[in-house]
């Protein structure tokens, strides 16, 4: 079994993108840390990023079919995407939604995530550590039947 970390639009720019908001770590830095942390528990991590909404839909469907959990930062699509919401619901994917920034402390249009209602839980505002906390949530508060 694997944990799938899925990242949406503009997260490939982490490290240089608005560092005052998102920090200076790159997505590769976060990946390295998560792979190491999960490895200690013999959990495999796949780490992907796409700027295309449909890629996220497909990857969520695949994870749902495989019965494997997802850590999802859908970026701006979190606020807009009915397609990603439907993918989570329709595939019964076990999704922990993450955001680096505290979306509730930012512009009004970021306060609501369309995905949160279908997520198992949501972790926001801890910078790149939001991902580590999501992994911990999966490892220490798993759903029955998941390994
Ligand atoms: C984000 C928050 C979103 O509002 C924004 O569009 C992003 C990143 C975050 O991780 O803080 O791209 O998801």
C-alpha cells in the first residue's frame, strides 16, 4: 500500500513562489522529508504535481480504486473544483486536504474549500509541515481496514 501525495497548480513553484506566504522549501524538499518519514513505518509514498485539474481527478480515482489514501493540496482548485470534489466522493478516496498557508486568514475567496466536505480531515496553515502532519494523521489515526 502507498500514500499518494497529490499537488495541484503552481505548487511546482514552491521555493520561489511568494516565499513570505509559502516559505522557501521546494516541493522536492517536502517529498524527501515525507518519503523518509513514511519509510520509517514501511509506508511507500508517491509524490506528484500537476497544473491540470483532470490529472488530479484521474489520480484521485486511481487511489480510490486501490483503496490507498491521499494527501491532497489542490491549490486554487480547492476553491473552485466541483470535478475534484466529485472525484473524491465518487471514488470513495480517503483524502486528507492540506494547505501550507492558513487559507482562513487570507483573502475571502480562499476561505472556502469545495473539497473539505468530502475530506476525512483538513490541515491548514503549518507551512510545509502541513504535509508531515497529514502523514501523521494517516499513520496514527487510520481508518479501519487501511494499512
Ligand atoms: C494553497 C492555498 C490556495 O489558496 C492557493 O491557491 C494555493 C496554495 C496552500 O497550500 O496554501 O495554490 O493551497
